[in-house]
């Protein structure tokens, strides 16, 4: 996505979850646990996009910072000019704590054989519009 955006003259922005382990970003830019970062070649120095991590140097409020974050922290990437891009969801095995997720009990789960009693068919409804 980054390469396609930059090749087409777009500015790639990434939304990063600042609460994921291994995220090193300027705290002044974090809002609601997220930070939006411009990862255009012109906005960064030493930009490295690897299989597991993104890292670069950039200036924030006039101060140089080294930024790095694991790819699992990326929530989305989009072009500044068009707003088009992709949003990502955490996948199993991505490091998200699944132990805190609620699980339904067996007696709370509906019977999968509900096809025996289908809902009654509805007739068409027409209204007169004047």
C-alpha cells in the first residue's frame, strides 16, 4: 500500500494503536490511544518497512524522534489526499488478549436446527402516495 500510494503521488498515513507493546512514538501525538503518522519518504528519514516492524526518524513539533512500531499495531493506512485506504482488524494470534473476551455458555447458544419452523411468509405491502 505504501509503495502504491507514493508511486501515485499520494501521502500515506498510518493509524497506529499506541497501546500495543513495542510501539515507540512521541506521546504528544497520541489521541484516544492512537497516533496518525505520515510515512511519506519526504516526511521521514531512514524509513524501513520490514515484515514485522516499521521504523523511521522524523521531526515532531521541531524535535527529532526515532519512531518504531510492530505491524500488529497498525490499524489502518490511507491517503491524505483522497482518504482512501484500508482498515485492519486484529487477527487470531496477533497478540491481542483473547482471555478477556466473553464466551457464551453451551445453554446460551441457540439450536442450529431452527430450520424446522421457518417464519411465516409476509405478504406484499403497498401504499398509495398522493
